[in-house]
């Protein structure tokens, strides 16, 4: 039994406990849940470890509730256990700074390489199983087959479509792996596809992962959390929708669902995308990039690997946590340019000598900007100096850090509630859609906004004055471009 500040006493299955008691899982104790947020919000000291336990607990609660209220779903003990294990292991693949590692560090150091923490999670789970005899024994004791292992991996990372049809058995005692299901899922038959929506809901984003981190992050950040996940579980029901089954919700809970997604938006506005948090993350990523060639970890066959290479070798990756920043700081080697640069950046972060915030645009049209435009924006802002005769040779495009700041309900420009089916008290077995206008006229028409945020790497007052003037002049040009685009769109609609 684990006592949790969010959920209270949590009793977990022996198989889950055997997974927890491995170095691969204990590693999560040293990965901050919110990365650099801890350097802005002093209470945000929680880690991926306790979040993973919480998701496991909530996954078990939800699947057991569905099983008790709807025995016709034929949810087995093995189904329950697999869903709990998936919840427990869904974040095993996170690296230092959590989402910044797979979202920023890897794309910059290995452009074009497809890597997500979900892919890392299933690779780490496989490595954990291979390395732990205790886990193997528990898998055998509870008759977890090769199909079940596949099911767990699919819950975490979706269909494993790229794997070979000749699947090697994880253990000799595993039963023959059969192929079934639809939409690429093979771990469970079509009638049980709803089980994939419990931990990581790719249909509409309503899942126990969010339910735990909403409650946990709000608790540690000091932000109110209006969403009641226990009430959600009481009103969840599995219904047949067209040719499949999915988790639906009582119609009177539709406003609570909008509240849930607004909570997500609030967390991003107030914490995750806080201007100071984002620039600290940027500086820490720059430190990792600078130190990448000089900090190595022992992998398979004693091979020493860089951080950027360790994602290909779980033996090495299992050794990488937030402690990498301490390794960089304490490294005594001299004369290594990249390492010295990384240490200088970390010193600046510790002394709060951060890149200076210049400003942020108002929300801009979604078809005017994307991530690939950032280098051009840096160049355009720098060129304003010449155009406006603000000549200042010390400021170049590299003097600016440009960030896209996105806010949405979790599905970019889409309304996630459009992907949710509901039912009424009078007709509990009939799924229905509830449109936004049936709920309230106060709900948004647009579900995504994008702004551009700019920082300057110099702390010189004259540099900052010029940088601010350049940014303001650039914004004037952006506004004119938006007005022109709006006129074109209006003329095309006539």
C-alpha cells in the first residue's frame, strides 16, 4: 500500500510492485514531473514516480468500475492487470526535463529522428522485463502472455504496426500471439477496444493520465482544480458506437468536461508556458546540447554513449535523469569548449542571469506561422535594425530566442468534446452527440491560439532597448500582414 497525498492509500497489484522495485522504475524518482517549473514554482517538486503510481491507481479504479457496473463487457482479471501495468509504465521513457527532452533536445540534436517518450517507455519496459527475474516470475505467476505484453505496449504507444509479423516470444512460457482487432490494434479484440481509452485516450484525450496530473500538478502549483475525476468515473459507461465500443459519459456531465479541458488550458497559461519557465527550459536545453559530446553513459557491452545516442540503448538511457545537470556542473575537465559553455549556462540559470523577455504578440492567425518559421522570424527581427537605421552590430539573429506559444484544449484547433459520446438517463444504452451550442453560447468558437514570444540573449541595457524597438517594429509589420490576410479571406468568402 502506497500513501499518496492526492489519492490517499493506494493498494497496487504484486506484479505492479515487482515493476516498481526495479532500477528502471526507481529512475523516475529523479525526473521532475514539470521539468524546469520547479525553478519558478517552488512547490512543483514532484516527480514522474508518484505520477506513474497515481495513473496506475486511477486506471485500476476506472476499469474495475466499468467491470462491476457492466459485467456484459467481459472484462477479465488479466485485462484489469494489463491496464494497470500500462498506467504504471506509461512514462518510463521520459528523459531529463520530461517533455523538453523528447520535444526539444532530441529534434535539435538528431533532426528527423522519430522519438517520443512513449516509444521510450515501451523500449524501457521491454528492457526492464529482460533484466528482472522477479518481474518475469510475476508475469508467469499471473499468466501474462505475449499478447498481453503487446496489449500493454499498445495502450502506451498505440498500434505497434512496424514490428515484424514473426514476433519473438518474450518468454518461453508465453502463448502463441494471435492477430486480431481493428485500426491496427492486435492485443485485444474489437469488442474490447474501449480499454485503450483508459490510460491514453487518442480519441478525445479524456484519460486517467490527465486526471492524475491535473490533480497532482494543481496541488503542487497551488492552482485550483475544479475537475472531479471520481465523479467522472461514476458516470462513465461503455456503449456501442457504430461498429465499436467506446467509453461514453452521462449527458449532464458535459459542462464538467469543458471544465476539465479549461483546467488544462489554465495549467499551460499559468505554469507550463510561463515566460520564465520557458526560457529556463531553453537555457537548460542549450546546456545539454553543448555538453552532449562530452557526457557519456555506459550502455550494452560497456559501450560509452552520448545522451543523444542513449535513446537507442536502454542500458545507457536508464542511467540518465535530471542528475545529468549535476554531472555537467561537477565535471572537472578543463579546456573542453562545449563543456565549459554548458557549465556557464547552468551557472547563469542558478544566478538568475536569464535571457531577457522582450515581448509577446497578440494571438495570430494559425495559417501565418509554424515551427519552421522561427529562424526566419529571428532573421526578420534582426534585419529591422538595418531598415530602421538602428544599427547595432552586436545583435544578430542568434541574439534572439523566438518561441511559439500554443494554447488549446489538447487537439489543436479541434473541440475534443466533439469526439465524446454521451447518454441520457432515459436511454442509457444509446450514444448521442452534444453540440457546443447545446451547452452554452459562452463557449469558444476557436479552440487554439498561437502567439510569438521573444527573448534576447544579451543583458546589456542598450542591447535590450534596441531589441525591444526592433521587436515592436516587427510587430507592426506582422499586424499589416494579418490585416491583408483577413481582407483576402473576407473577399474569398463573398
